């Protein structure tokens, strides 16, 4: 085989323009001579064809003629050279239909739909022309006698123009497929940095031969100039320039192109570069600069612009992902870590210590007289105060330390590497100096004071919640002693006289000695953001131990049967308290009160009669009392539970299914229970923003409750992001540390008053 470049001659005959002129695609074949395969077993035909096409040029390029003298030889050439644009094909060679079989092989087996095929025959009538055109994917069928030099020229130019347009269509299709694949891949990124790096990779893949690329952005709404636009990602030769301004690192002409693109939101195409720009909500204007590429054709330009539009939408989506992920583990007001995030960190610190690392100290901080700040400066002033304190705390953290907001005005610091009481106290004093400097809020000077409780993490098998409870109880002790001080948790076990036997004895007398207390955690309406009710939670004010947390004694009272009289006291005291609020506070006239019911109370102790007695002794409407019953309790004997619940319902009492999702209930039973309210367990709330499957379960639970006509309460909300998500899910009420921890009655009353005027 041999070939020869055609020499200069330009086709100018208007009669040869068989298609309207279209912008030519920038394809690889156009950069080289057009490759034409002549397939014929007659050497004279090859000679004549070469002579007739010697001067032909199309699109500034000549022709490269390849020769094959049989269909078999043509197959070898076509298999190894996919860039052939046109085949001039003899029909009769080895066999009478060798050319026809080769044409079918090219289309069906080789799968080449772009190459143009002109059939030539020296024996007119060998095959019916009309039938050949119908049965074979060819572009023309002529006798060799018809193909004069002029007509051959016309046929070749027409075929090359058709081939070029097919390549343009293919280029568009492949480019769009790349965009769809790239967009899908990019949307899987969950951070801005990952997304930006991905944009650079995908744009270079789309263009194909850019020597380098970088992405820059103007992240605020200031003027667009060379020292306000910063580079946020780059690839060679720009890989090391991330973070600097374009004015400091790029040449003047390149800066001008980038700035023009960002100001006008129009792409800029130059001989050695192009700049694609786009806008997003968060990043006001961004641009991608490609360096050292070939001149882009219209198809590639359009593809880049389509891709840029998708990138703009993706930027906003990824920014939202990053923001949700941040909000899931951070408190929105203070930007401190959430309580759930702190619990995970405490467990990790304990594991590290068990594996040979150093222990850590947990310090719980609470501001003394914070209520006075809210009363004098309003809740807005209180929020400003907490935000300022959080800023001070974050600025003072050492590497590895974690600061969190537990709820309300309670903060915590997890400090690794502290192993002695002296070091923990010194750390607490450092925090006190930082936080207690005078602050100016809404034009008023505030002098903060804090109580701190400290406990060690590690050295035992306590869970994070237990360590946190110990530190919190120790902080309460410091506050009861007058505040402005630090108390260390004492891990020494109780004296024998305060063991289980003594505990049972003390508990049996606790009611008569007036040692039991109720704390109240608000349940807030998602629509009004006001207190709609409270859950009553028991506490024990021991004369020697101080305030004993319920996890210390509840199992004892359950196992001994003391839960029955204690539960009746809780119900009566809660009813008395809510009745008092109804009578004294206009804003509390519709408050309900929730009381937990244990298995011992529910089964075999005539709970209905005890509730009747409380209603008779207390001027409270039955519908303001809500009994909270766990899934596991009613599923022990569903038939008995249904009957008992119906009897309570007949009294007008409201019934709530507590900790829904953690027990064993069957959804097929749920519609049979006369339940008014479904309480979603805190474990679902804390995980819904970080685990997609948990969010799906939450959606199903809320949909189920609404279909059954139940109201929905979500427990354990700690961040504003969680509150907003729960409202979107259709939860009617929210209970969690974001609004308040369980507090004594006087503080609960203050919450009702304060939230009623917000």
C-alpha cells in the first residue's frame, strides 16, 4: 500500500456545496490528511483514482489514499485504522458480491457507522442499484463509467463533509455522556475541597489535552479584582498555588481573562487559554482557567459551558451537605460540638486510655446567675453572651481539646493528657480566667461567673454518659456551695452503711421525709416555639449524698416494689404542680404534664384506681395528664395492655408510647392501642442527619403516626439543625437539651413565662 498527500487546490464551485456550511468540530482527524481507502482489484483503477484526487483539499487538509486489492486486505486495514473517513469500494473482486459483503461487515461486525462508503462497479446491472441502496448502509452507488473526475470530486467532498458532521455529533454525544458521568461522580463528594478537586479533574478529562488547570473564586460580595480572587484548587503547573490570589501568581493577561469572565459571566477563549465562569449562592463568582490547550471548537465550548452550569448547582448542593454534616455535630448558636459528639469523644478517650494512652479530664461548666442575664438583657442578649463565651472558649483550646455545649448555658471541655487532680484544677482555673473577664453585651457590662465540675475519663469501664453525669452532678455541687468554684468528682465507693441495704432503707423513708423532688423538662411546640408541656422526672435529695441521679436508685425501687408508692407520689405531685400553674399563669392554661409509668405500676396494682384518686384529690383536668408507657411494657401482654389502656382512656387521660423504635412492638399491633402520642427515641434524633437509613426510618415513623391520628414528640434534640429537620418531618413537639435540661419547678415556670413572650 502507498499514499500521497494531495497538493494545493481549493474547491470553489458552489454547485459542490451539498450541505449548508456548519462550524466544524475540532476532531483529531481534521488535524491530519483525510484518510481515504480505495478497495479495487484493478491497478488501473487505483492509478486513475489517485490522479483524479491528487489536488483535492477539504477544510485545509489534503487526502491520504490507502490501497487494498481485495476485501480481505481491506478488512485488515479497517480493523487497524479507525480514522478512515471514506471507502471507495469495488463491488466485484474475489467474488461477485465481495464489495457488498465488505460493506455489511464494516457496519455490522466492525461497528463503524461513521465511515462513508461509495460503491463502484465496472459491471452495471451486476446488482440492482435500488435494491443495494435499500439493503446496504452505503452513501452512493455508481458505475465506474459514471465517475468522471468532476463527479468523483463531488462525491468525495460530499462524503467528507458528511463524515465530519457525524464526528461532530459523536463528539457532542460523548461529551454529554462525560458530563452526566462527571456530574453524578461529583455529587457524591461531601466536602467543598473534594468537589473542587473533582471539578478540575473532570474538566481536564472533558477537554482532553489541557496542560494545566486551576479554579479560583470570589467568596464574598466585594469588588472583583486580581487581589480579591483566590485560587482554591489547581493541577500542574498550578498545583502548588492554592490559597494565593491570582494577582500574585498569574500573568497580567491571564488575570484579565479571569476577571472579565467573572465580571461578565461570559466564557473567555484565547489562543492559549480559556476561562469558564459560573455563579453560586455561597461562592458569588467562580472560574476555571485551562492552560495550554488547543483552540476549542464550538462543540467543546458548548460542552464546557453546560458542564459549568451543572458545577454551579453542584457547588450549592455540596455546600449544603457540608453545612448539614457540620450542624449534625455542632451547636448552631455557639459553634461548639454537640452533646452527642462529645459523648463519642469521651468514649474514644476512654478506649485510648484502656489501650495504653493517657487519661483525660472532663470539665462541665455552668454560668452562675445566667437567668439574670436573660431577665435583664432578654433572650437575644443571653444568646449573644453564650456566643461570646463560646468564642473565648474555642480561642483558648489546646490541640486535641474538645469544647461542647450540653444545652442551655452548660458547656463542657474534654482535655486529654490530664491525669492528676492538681492538673485538672489548674486547667479549670485557666478556663475561669478566660471566661470570667468582663463582657459587654448590648451596651451593658456583664461579669461572668462559672461553676465547674471535673471528672476523669479512663481507668474504669464507665460509659461516656456516666462520666458526663458524674461531672454534671459535681458541677451542681459546686453551684449549691455558692458558685464561682470548682469541684472534683470523688470516685471513692460509698461506705458500707450507704450500700444497697442502706439505700433501700433510706428510699422507703424518702417520701415521708419529703426528700423526693420533681424536675421538669419542657416539651416545646414546633409551630409556636413555646412550652406546650413538661415531662416530670424524679430526683432524690438525700440528706448526705446530695442530689442523687435517678440511674442510681430507679433499679432498686423497681426491684423492691417501692416504685408503686413512689410512682403514685410522682403522679400526684405532677398533677398538683400543673394545676397550680393553670391557676396562676395565664400563659400556662393549656400545659400538659407527662409522667412515666413502670411495669410494676401498670400490671397488678390497679393503676386506674390510683389515677382516679389523684384526679379526685387534685383540681386538674384529666386531659392535661399524659401517662408515658414504653413499648416493651405493653408488648409483654398486648391483650391485657389494650384493656388497661382503654380503661385509662375512659377517664380522659392522654396516653403516650415512650421510646418508640427501641422496643419490640409490631406495627400490626400499633393501631389497636388507644395511644394519643408517639415519642420517638433520642437515638433516632441524634443519628438522622448523619445516617440516611435513620432518616428514612424517621420519615416512616412520622408518616405512620400521622396516619393513625397520633401527635408526635421527638426526644433528644440538641441542635437547631435537628429542630429544623424534625419540624420538616412533621413532628408536633420537641423535647431536648437545646431548650432546657430537666429543671426544678421554679425554673420551669420561668421558662413558661419567658417563652410565652418570644
